[in-house]
């Protein structure tokens, strides 16, 4: 018998992430080993003989490095006949009970995080609502916009303009704006929303606004800086915090900074090497060939190490990150955060936190944020020095997969336990637990296998759910929402999902909100779940245990321990909440 289970506090005490410099006790069970070595590495490989208790347990207490990041370990087992074995983690890298490795060995890992790190309390178990601003609600506003090529829809509920296959509708505008969002704040408050995540609002050419033209101005079709101030005031009154979308990996080709078409009153990098923005970009054959985001020439990539660019983003007086926090944003969601350097992220977080003590920096990272390989290096985003938390795409995939019968309850529980093992409490309880988003087909389509991302857009446009498919999708969506409301982190609703919106991938996942045509029953269900989550301290900050009783059944228990919550804070809340989810 050989056993080490990294999910169990018996085999590793304390279990889960620990502050850097902590002492951890490791245990390994073997009934016939002559000796066991704990092999570790962080900066260098080391080997520590473990002590035998005379029965079957080998034990070692070790003070871990006083350094942030991932600490790796595995075991070498010696037998009296001279035979040696290697024992490592499961091959899926989700931790738990390991196994003897004959070939490639996967090691167990411990996240070492900053002992003094705190994430904003307003984000712990928040209810998040994501809005694509052009498509939520059109408030009365005087619009003065001379941006060429934009196509305005006259009616809110009309379809996309006819498009050719290579088009993606990015120049279609329905006129949703900040004034409209402010007018709908009573709706969001009634839904139980506490955090409003806005897709980019800054002046840009396209409706998605990920091609920033001017970081200092709200896009005129969305409103003005004064409209943002009014929205912020309304959010304060409704108990809602605004999270802005920060696109700092690249700018727009059509921008003050690059100015490829000369539309801006500036000397852009594409116009002259004497431009104050020239050093922001990497030109290969000036001015027509340059590094750009994923080969898209409309999105020239920024040099994150450039001092001028860093000053523009981080300066305490004029930097974009501090200025919009001073204006009222509670923090930033960072687009493609894993394409920003770790140095850039550290400086961004410092700029945010020195401006507002409880500012949030949340990243778009699609994989395991504790162990992400990016640009040839392993990055740990949950050590307390870069991101406060991330969008929880791995959980999203697992929850949707469970609801659709693609994975078992055991596999879902395993992923949830893994995140508890590698994500520190401040990070885990601020996770953005999303189901739908602007980057994927509508979740109702996903839940009945009608995503069709590889289908030509002209064909995606024709896809509709039958009544039976819609009813099945809604049933599954309710199960998914129930699950994410029961787990640590922040249940997130993409605008319109609660109203029953459907559609394939971009741009059909970004249709206007169907005001007056909502699925009222679904809306009421979502409202009930989010309000209960908002009002339950147990769900927001309580401890969590998950179990799978069979392939189709997941149980979740939320509770306090010895009068304290998961953060170690004293609480008068007693009792527990128990949930059983059967697909």
C-alpha cells in the first residue's frame, strides 16, 4: 500500500494553500517501504528523508520557502530488496490521491501566497451582472458621433443587418448607453446584483470596444464622462459596485495612439517615428507591419515594458488605472490578463490599490490560474502579488458539462476540490463564477449543444431552439445557477441570460436585451436565487464541502467553523446550508 492524498488534511497539514514561509507536515502511508524521501523544488531541487512511526506512516514537518508561487513535491520510495519507486500526483494535475509513476511524473503542488494579502470584502460572494453596453438599454440621450462606418439600428428589437461571411457585425449599433443602464438600476437591484461588470466603454471604432481609441473618454454612443458619474452615483444608491473592463494588451489601430487613418488630432505611432507613442508598439516594417493581437491588424499590440506606456497606465495622478478608480470604478477586469507580463500586473495592482485600498484587479485567465503556462513561463496568479481573482472558466466548463451529462458528479467535485487546494481563500471567494459571456454562444444554446462556433455566420444566424430544446436548456441552466450559487465565489449572470436569450457565438450572443419579451418565469427564478445568495452570509463567506454520492448527484455543505468563517473572521451566524443537485 502506498498513499498520499493532497486533498486530505491528514496527509498534508494544513491542507490547501499556505502563506509563504509556513510550516507544513507531510505524511505518506506505506506498509512495506524501507525509506521514503520527500523530493521538493521551487528554485532548486531538494530531498528530505521522512521519519517512520513504526507502523506504516512516514512523516516530515518542513518550513516552506519564504517566496510567492508554486512549491512542488513528490516522493521516492525505497524497498529492502533495492527496488525504488516514484510516487507523484494524478496525471490530470487536479491533486488528490497520487500513484506510482513509471514514466513521466506529475508532482503535487502547494500555492505559497502573501500572508498580508486581502481581497475587497465587497467582492466576497458578490452577485455579478455583465453588460455589453450597446445592447442592454437605450436611454434618452443626445448623441453626437461622427465615427465613419457605424450602422445604427432604428428599432431596438430588429435583427442584424445582412452580413457577408467575413463580417462579424462589429459596426452594428443599437444605441444602448450608460443612461439606459442607470435607468435600469432598479431592475438590477431587484435581481440582487451587487457588482456591475461593464464590457469596455471607452471611445473606439467598433461596438465591442476592445479596440480602444481613447482611454480617457467614454465612447460618444455610450454617453459621456458625466453620464458615467451619474451611473456611479446611481450605483452607490443601489448598493452596486462598478467593475470596468481594462484592455491594456493592445489598442485600436484607429486610436489617438496609433492613428493609422489620421482621424484623431494627434501624431500617432503609425504616422511618425517622432510620435510620443511610437515606443509603445513593435514595428517590423514601418509603418505597415507591426506586432498585433492574434494577427489582427486592427489591434496593434503594446509593449508592456515601455516606460512611457507604463507611465500612461499607472501614474498616480494621470494614469488610466488610477484616474477611473478615482472617478468611481471599484476595480478592473483585465482583458487577456495572461498576455500581460507579471511585472506589468504587479505595477497595475499597486497603482489600483494605492488609489483605493479596496480596489479589485480581476483577470481573464481561461485555465488554472495557479499554474498557467504563458509565453514560456509558469505563472501563478493567485499568490497575492498580481491578480485578486479571475474569471472561473474551468468551473464553468465543468458545471455545464455536468448538466449536459458529459462529466460525472465525481469529476465536478474533483475540480471543485482542486480549486480549494490551489486557490487561497481571498482568491477563491472572489472568483467570477460565470455561465454565459460575450465570448461564447449563449449559455442556453450551449446547454443543448447548439453552439455551432465552426459554422459559417450566415448559417449561425438561422439557428433557433425548438420549444423542447429551449425547455431542456432552461432546466439545465437552473441547475447550473443553483450550483454556482452554492459554491464559494461570485455567481455571474451575462445580461439577458435571465430573460431567456439565445444565440450562437459572436455576434449572435450579443443581441439587444428583449425588454417586454422576457421569460418571466426564468427571470423570477434567477432573482430568487441571487437574492438568497446575497442575503446568506453562509453562502458568501462560509466554509464549503462537496461530495458526489453517484455519477448524477452532487452535494454541497456550507457552514461556519468554531464561530468563524472561511476568512477566520468571527461571526454570530450559526447553522449550515445543505444542497443536493441531481441532474
